[in-house]
């Protein structure tokens, strides 16, 4: 029952995918080979059916191309208004994304998924608009042609002779909730086109000569059918995983080439490639990594060669750990829904006598599995293995095993003085376990045989002879040898599995550590440091990161002397590995790996080994590939963060520019217009009394002062933001600063009443008196602008703790915004459309000055009405001032 349970990792992947889909809107794609097959017609019919069932369905955008049957299907459905857009100097209409998001519809029909939006919208492509709708929980019906799929763009271009520029990523197609294939035979489609149901009559002849040729339509139809079949096969695999279905469903051909670490297996890869090409199907090369094979370095090298050849031939390579080869292959075949297995059938098998061959075991376990047996010549010379003889490592293991048996025999002879012979047997078994755990399978078998021989020779009567007087000992020897062999095999397997698990854990920990460091990197320099400090020790090599400059030319990040930029440039341009150990530029002393990110290659990782050559272990290579993928993703993330920051800066700059232009066009233009009008009146003094001329001159002066104040605020704020606030601090009396500010603001404050309530014992305060006056003048001017003439403005101040406060209040209508902090932002006004002059810089300037003094300023509404602005400044320690009496006494004593 446990074997029928779904794989936890696969089940978790399916569950996460379903959870992600449940949070989004449902996407249904009506897919066809080309225009005219009836995608839009089928899409609108499906939408009308849901509308009749009561679902809130709306038409986002549908291109009817003047077809009456399409227009008839739209009638009765609510249609969203399109937004006006300017493109290439001409006015056009586009899909209104914001209107769709706020429409309240549960389902929207958005035609032509691959459409390119007119510049100026939120997204460049319509499929991006659709993604935002899905993220908002709105379902979408859309239409798509096969030539617009990104992965098939090159193939379609080779068929029709024209490169389609509008494409949709395959992830959108694969991630759709449902795909409906709308198909029409080529002859019927050509008949529709000739009848004027696809294009307008003026375009029919040109379409027939170029795109709508029968051969093109047949090829595009096959591509569409195959692409939908691939997607359906993915859905079948997901269903089988989630329901733990073990049987193979032969819905699509998938070849599985089963190989071993032998040179002769390269023939299987070549035959598998030819068969997959003939059947036009996918194929995968599989190797079962048995525990006892882990110590064979030559076999690992051969396996890497086979894996490289398989990947170059277009196959997927999988190295699966397992003890039973037949069971492991069948389990993986069922998991991948493979329909045929390709196995080698050597003429001279080296398998264990009386044991069925691999193909026979697979056929017995699953009679319905398709098997293809290919003859291979498997011998030691072709496999590249060593000729018969002992390798130095094996000879050393056998020598140590022999010595261990000798020591055990000596200890057993000494223990026989105390224990019986039957108890000493356990000592030999313990030696077998120890040797098998430490030295491996072959040494364990040798130890088992040697221990039984020593036990017979030295301890069984007659001693010092292999003769046996008691026949019962024959059974004892046989049982002892069998137990020793089994124990040695189990111990060796445990040792090998522990080694594999330890190596896998080390690789997983290393990859997790690199991924953690890369996820925290926010600069390219940090990624380069991680490559040198975290990845280089894993590979026992020197590592350098090569990144493209603005012209696409690679530059080194560490000034490493071993880097050949020309080899790295070739690797980057062709997105293929090059250099040491490859078939391209293999004379180089470093390996160059492209950093392939989802959107584009981001650079090259250069690796030069220190002393030992780079590991050829497939697991180590997968670790290296995973590190390259993590680096590429980190570089792409930083790239898009920089793009987002630049975009944000441009948006803010554009916003500031528009605000400044608005201020110049309105708030600065208004006083200039008033001054010009008053000046023209003075040019013709006829009929003007002296008093009227004086009033006109005074008005000109007031308008000029207002204009000067606006320009001064603009210049001061710009200077403070670029250069900072330069303070000329002196010890001043707050009452004098307030009095000076009121005197300068008197013409603007009148006829309002001003009341002051400063504490008499206020100490001196160290401030820039001119700048603090500017703060108070701006506050008084602000109060005068937004309060009626009958209002009262009050100024009060005092000390509280280690700070001095100054409050400017009025009893006017109060602050016009809910959050007073917004008023301190540059170019922010309480009322955007108001006849009151100003550009919204006064309070921003006040905050900059007060903050430069180490204080703060805040605003709040008074109860029941009115506004209050509070300034707090640090007190400091004022200097001591000698009294006049003390000075006179000092002068008298001097006389």
C-alpha cells in the first residue's frame, strides 16, 4: 500500500500549483492554427452561454473586422468603453485596463492575446493586461494563434517565411486553466477566405499568395494539434500524480533509454535519438545509480560522457539512485508515463548465473510495458575498464582485510582460554562487519572467506589442517560463511548508501548556502564576492564573474589573470559552454559557463581548477549548473530592481516637472498678468485721481512681492535639496525674531487681529535668525491666505523640557486634508484647484529649515475650528550675561 502512495514532492508541487490557481481568475484560451478558424466566434458563443446562466460577463475588447456574425454575437453583452491612445501620430482606441479592473465583471472577453499595446499604456503587451486581470480575480476568455507562441516562433517563421513579431510566453499558455482547440480543415478555411469571411476582399488575394497557402495551413495545423496534445499530456501527468496512479496511460509516446556506465551504451543513445526523431516524440535517458558503483571513478567519467551526448542529442538525462535496477526503472517509467523502454542486449552477459536478464525481469514485472532490445557489444576493452588485475586501492583493502583476519585469529586464540569455541565465532563475524563497513564489498567478501578458513584451520580439530573430523562442522562452516557474506553485503551497502546520502547532503547544504547568500545580494559586487568566497571553495578552483557592459562586451569583475575574454564572449554570445573540458575552445585553461536567466543571458562564470582537474561527477556538475542558475537569477533580479528604480526616478522626475510647469503656468503667470494689467492702466493716466494711481502702484508692489516670494521659495528649496541647509547660528531672543517676522508680514496679515503670548522668561536660543524668520513669515502668509479677514492669528511660545516651542494658530476653517503630514511635501497644496496663489512650497521649506536646526514642525486642526502649527527647537546651553550693576562695580574698582 505504501508503494501506491503519491510521491510527496510531486504531490506538493501539484498542490502548490492548484493553490496558486485558486487565488487567481480563470484563463481560457481559444487556440487555433491561424486566423479565420472561428476562435472569436467560439469564444463569444461560450461567453453568451455564461451570460445567460447569470454570470457577470463583459466584453473587454473584441476585434470584429467588420464581420456581421461576430457583431451579432456581441449584441446584448455589456461592452467596456475603450480608452483613447495616441500612436504614430494617429488617434486610436485601446483596451481600458483600469476600467476593466473597476468594472465589477467576473469574466471579461479580451481578444487577440498577443496584441502589442500603443505606447503610453501601463503594459507593452496585452497578455500583461490579462495577467493583471487574473491576479485581481477576474476570469478572462481570449484567443491565440499558434504562430504567436514564443517557443514556436522560429519554426513558424521557417514555414511561412515571415517572422511574427507579436509573441506570447509559453508559460501563459501552459498556465491557462483551459485551452480549447478551434480547428478547421485547410480546404474549408480557404473556402471561407475566398467567401470574404476572413479578410476584406482587397486583402484576400495578397493573403492567398503569402500566408494562406495550403502547405502552410497544413503545417500550422499540425503544430497547433501537437502543442495542445503536449499541454493535455501535462494535465494527464498532473492527474496521475495527484491520484497516485501507477499504470502507464499511453496517451503520448515517450521513449526511455536505459543505460549503464559502459562505453557501449553510447550506441543506445544514438539509436534512441534516431527513433525519437522518426516518431517525433520526446525521449529521456535514464541511469540507475547503484550504491556499489559510487567508488568507480572510471564509470562516473563514462557516465558523464553519456549524459553529455544525450543532452546534445536533445534528450533529458536522469541519474536515479536505486538498488534494484528493474524496479527502479519501472517506477520511473510509470512516473514519467513512458510507453517504450530501450535496453541493451549484450551477446555475452556478465550477469550472475541463473539470474534472469534485466529485460526479462522488466517484462515479468510489467508485461504491458513496451521493450526495444538493441544488441550491444559489452566487454572490458570497449567499456574502458581496467584489465584483470588488482588496482592499488583494491590491493591495499585486501591487505588490510588479511591483516584484520590475522589479528582476529590471534585474539580468538587468546580468548579460547576463557570462552568456548562457539562464542569465538562472533569475533570473526564482527571482523567481517568492520572490514565491510570500512573497505567495501570486495574486501568484505574476502574477509568472510578468510575468516571461515582461519576458523577451520586454527580452531577445528584436527588443528592446523583443513580436514574436518566432525561432519557437523561442515554445516557450521557453510552457515558461518553465508552469514558472513550476507553481513558483508549489507554492511557494504549501508556504507555506500551512507556515502551517497552524505555527499547529497553536502551538495544540498552548499547549494542552500549559496542560494541564501545570493538572495541577500543587492549589488553586482556582492554577487562577485559570493562567487569568489562561497562557490570557489566548493569546486577547489578560481572563479571569476564576467558581465556585459552597455555594448554587450564582457568585462571581468575581479581582474583575474586566467580569464580569456574572447572565449568568455563566445560563450556569452552563443549561450553555450566553452573552454576546458568542452568541445569548443578546449585549449583554454578555464571552463566558461553561460549564466542563462529566464529573460536573457546575464553573463559568464569562468572556472579554472587549482591543482586537481574539475570533477566529472554528474552530481557535482548538477551542483555547478544549479549554482549558475542561482547566479543568473540573482543578476536578473538586480537588473530588474535597477530598471524599476530608474523607472521610479523617471516617474518622480516627470511628476516634479509637470508640477513645476503647472506652478509656472498658473501661480507665477497670475501675478505677472495682474502686474501687466495694472501697468497698462497707469500708462493712460487720463481720468485717474491721485488716490487711484497710488492704489494701482501699491497693488503692483504687492503682486511683485508675491511673485518674489514664490520665486524665492522655489530657489531656496532647490538649493537646500541640492546643497543642504547652511546655518549661521547665533544666540538670539525669540521675541525679536517673532517681532521682525510680524513686521515684514504686516501688509499681508491686515486686517486680521494678531495676538502674541510669549513667556517673559524665555532664554536665548541658538538659531539662524534669518531662516527662522522665513519660517514664521511663511506660516503667517499661509494663515493670511486661508482665513477670512475677520480671523485672529495668535503666536505663543515657551519651554518644555529641553526644547522651546513656538505655536502659530488661527481660528479659520482649518486644514483641508485628513493627514496634515501631506502638506509638508513639496508642491502639495490643501486645495489643488484654488484661486489662492502659491505652488505648495512654503511648508516644505519650513520643514527643511526646522529639521536643519535639529527640531521638528507639525500641524493639526484646532477644536472647534482653526489650524495650529507647532515648532519645537532644542534649547541648548545659552551663554551667561553679566548684569549692568556688575559691570559698573568693576569699572569703579578699576578707577
